[in-house]
């Protein structure tokens, strides 16, 4: 089984981006923890980060993986195009947020993309990605 982890805009600067909200780990550090769990679970993890909506959509539209675990970041609250792309993907989808978007500003409380996902994990920090992988593996198996 192969799972694709997608991180959207501004998640390339994790670690130095508002660490009180998003934590002090870099994306590379988070991804190496995910890679370790993937190894333990006997599955493959691939990683894609972009600050560009179209690049993320291009990656989803060519994805051959069994599932996508995505933190759409700011696009969560705005992107119908990203939602449509996730909707068309023929595998398991989990949306992850580091912070609890429901406990933040009003504009963050709604997700345009979440209805295209099988599940949403929000507010568990980087552990959310690992939780999503565990869920995805058991759902897809
Ligand atoms: C985020 C929450 C979004 O509102 C924000 O724009 C992000 C990160 C999170 O992981 O908590 O960039 O998706």
C-alpha cells in the first residue's frame, strides 16, 4: 500500500511559522516520523509540498497511491478546485490540520475541502498525520 502526504501553502516553513500554533518541528522532521511509522506498518509513504494550488491539483490528478493524507492549509477555507480534485480521486482521503481549526478565527472554522475527505483530524499537532496514516491503513486494507 502506498500513501501520499500532501502539504499546502506555508507548511514548508513549519518550525519557524507561528510555532505556538503549529509546533516547532520542521516539515522534514514531521515527514521522517511518518516514514518511520509507515515502515512499522509495512506501507510506503510519499511526500509532496507546494505553495501553489495548481501544482497540488496536478499531483492529486495523477496520483496512483491508495490514499491521500492532505493538509490543504489556507486552501482548506477557499479552494473549490482542490475539493473537486480530491472528489475525483479514487482512493481514501483524510484531511489533517495541526491546529484545531474549530477553535480559531471564524473564517478557519469551515472547510471547503473536508466534504471530499473520508475523515478529518484536527488539533493533534504533527501526531495527526500519523493518526491519519493508521486510519488510512486500516480503512484501505
Ligand atoms: C492549518 C490551518 C489553516 O487554517 C492554516 O491556514 C494553515 C494550517 C493547520 O494545519 O492547522 O496553514 O491547515
